[in-house]
C-alpha cells in the first residue's frame, strides 16, 4: 500500500539508520525504551515539520523556501552525529555493553 508520497512500505531512512546504530550502542535491557524513543522522535519530528512547512508556505506563498529551510535540520543533525557519535568499528560488543557479556563457567543443566 502506498503512502501519501507514493512510496511503498519501509521505514523513514532517518529512523531506520537510528535503529541500526541503536543495536550496538544501547544495552539489550534498554533496547525497547530506545526503540520507542526513536519512533516517538520520528513521529513528533514529522508532525512538527509538516506544521512548520505549512506556516512557511503561507508566509512565502509557496512551499519551496520552507522546505529548503527545513532541509537544514537533517544537515545539522548529520554534522552532530559525525562529530559526537562514538566510533564502534572494530570494537567487540562485550566492550560496548559489558553486562551483555556471556557468563563465565557452565550453565546449570536443563531438567
């Protein structure tokens, strides 16, 4: 089923990318909360963006300048991610999330 923009299925690229990074940056115990916050941010951002685009469209008489101005937001976020997001390449998952490391020793037998 196509959405209002004619696209078929899938997630918004920004949320999909955030979810992929979340898999390594967030401990397993907090993954549900992180996933919910990512979804909430995507829905809220989409709603606020549509509202702002409409107001700017009314102000300028066309949507073009408003959309161009809103395009600066993702560019700022991309710059912040590049500057501040931790690099996790070539790092073992156990180093990132020590509480997820396998327990040493043997597990008790299943009965």
